[in-house]
C-alpha cells in the first residue's frame, strides 16, 4: 500500500513538473514571437549567419551570469543593466538586460537589434546575438574591457589611468558616426551621442555603443519628426525646438563630446555660476572672447599634444555646436579634419627631440601664466606648416 502511495505521489509530481515545463516552453515561444524572433531568424539567414550564431537561450545566459548576480554588473543606466557573462570556452561577453520588465522596453531593444544588424564597423561595438525568450530581449555584445570614455574623462572610481590619446579616440568616434550617416546601407542616426556611449577596448580603441534610441533614416527625406530623446547637455537645441531630426543632431552631440575631451568638464554641471552650467554654451562664450585657456583641461597638455592642435579641435567643436544645424559640418567633414590633425600629431611626435622656436601666435604664454609652468609656454612648430599643406584639402573641405 505504501509502495502504491509513493508511486502515485511520484506520478503526480512528474505530471506537475511536465506541465510546468510545457507552460514555460509555451511562454518562451510566445515571447520569442512577440520579440520579433521570426523576423530576426530571416534577417540572420539573409546575412549568412546560422541561428546558433545569433540567438541564445535564457538558460545559457543565466548560467553565464550566475543568474544575473549583482557581482556581474558592469554598468547601469536608466533603462537597462549590463552584466559580464562567460560563455562556454571562456568566451567573455556583455549582456544587456532591461531593468523595467514592461512592454514599453521591448521596442527600443528590438530596434537596437535591427540597427546593429545593419552595421559592420571596427569602431562600433559588435552585437553577437540576443535572447528572445524573456519579456524583454537580452542583448549579447562583445566585451569591451576598459569601460566608457565618461569613466576616464571624469575619473570614475576604478577606471584605468587616462593613458590613451584623446585626439585618436575622437577621430575613431567621428569615423564611426560618419560611417553610420553616409556609408551604412541605410543611414543611421544614433540620437544619444555622449561620453558614456563611447567604450574603450584593451587597446583603447573607441567603440560606439547603445543604439536603443537610434533610427534608420529614409534615404528620400532629409529630416523626420521625432519625439525628444537623448541626454540633456548633449541634445540638439534646434531639434528640441522644432522636433525635426537630422544627422546634424548627432553632429551637435559629438561637438559636446569634443568639448568635454578638451575641458575635462561635464556636459551639465550643477555647481558654479549659472553661465557655466551648460558646458557647450559656456565654451562658445569663452571662444568668442578668445579665452580658451580658461577652460582647457591641463591633462590635455602632454608632450605630444600641441596648442595649435587644441585650438583647431576647439574651433571644430564650436562649429559642431552651432545653433542652426545647416551651419554645422557633416560627420564626414568632422572625421576628415580630425584625421588631418591626428596626422600632424604623429608627424610632430616624430620630431619631438628637435630644438624648436617658440610659436608667438599660440596660447603658450597665457597657459604658462595660468599654470605657472614654463614648459607650457613653448610648443613644437617644426614641420607644422609642411604637414599642414599636405592635409590642407581635408581641413578646408571640413570648414
């Protein structure tokens, strides 16, 4: 009799477990369809990928992150948390999970998947795949080791030393956005360009990330009406006023990024005088008064960063943050000018041991007076004119 009771109990337990498994499987299948799984499978096959290359199961990702344990968190934003995961074969990845489990978060996640599947660029973070078996998709990216540019510029605790070259980082980032605007199969507007969305890999190579707010721009129209999205301090004032989104909105935000690189200040500051709270506006006012030296970050004044280059970058940044979008350069022009300045930097670095004359028209004297360091009063100008002639076509075209 006891054996029969045990048998009945085991049968009921097994039946309940089987029912629960079927229910879970049906729920995951429903989520898969809801999250655009069928469309994603078709897109993956059309691009020559197998389904196994792009679609992960929730079990795989839970195992990779120790059930999304807090110790695996890489970063948190307003809408999502990014976890560090380890897949079989010790493959390290970053897994993006929505912090809000509601339907409103599904669209930006699916949008990010579809946008990133159109992109193939060395300076854009690579989407490895996704999991569609959850209420909101989980996105799996390549793991970028050195965090965000925001961490480095604004000295977030635990960030590696600022040992990279800001001009190179700016050039790589500009090239990525130029690609998105003009070289991708369908033009892509990022819509949330900021330091926190520029990551640095083990070689301090720039990787643009976070395409949740991005849009594919129709090729037959120059602008589109949009809801206001982005981060205050970086938002295009013209777009805020008109609601019309163009590629020049990304240009404005990138101009703010350049200003942050130059000054070491945040796009918005709660402290200080009222006129200093909005960085772009304060920066432009100082440029008009020829007082750039009052805001330049001393960390920018290294052995291989010259004052004339900082002035050129500052002028470019001012062009990017002009109020009227039509007066701003394109990202392609911005990338060309930064590449030309980087070429000058490399040339001058090769000449660093040569004796040089003081450049009278530069900011050296002002910076020396400000910092009390005679080393900042001189700068290498040997080779500047000759190399400038070689890239003049780029600089003129960008202005």
